[in-house]
C-alpha cells in the first residue's frame, strides 16, 4: 500500500491488516481522526513515520515483531 493510501478517511473506525503484509508506508492512515482500533498481523515488521497520526486510537494489537 502506498504512502498516505488511506489518509483522511473520516469514516474509518477499525482496521484489520492482512497477514503477509510486512510494512505500512508513511502516513498511510494519517488524519483518520475517528480510527479507534487497529489489528496488526504477525508478519508486520515496520511501521512508517506518522502512519497513524491520529488522536483517537484506543486499542492496537501488535505483534512482537514490530
């Protein structure tokens, strides 16, 4: 997924990222101000700068690989 692919999606509240994805690009979910929950796969090893630059994230499920 490219840089800022989902930036400023104002209705996005939950994200579940599929297994196999290893990296989230810079600013991918920037400005998603109502995003509350993110589920990361075990395959994820890198999160780009300001990927989740948002205010309301309440829950994030991370793999120890990140």
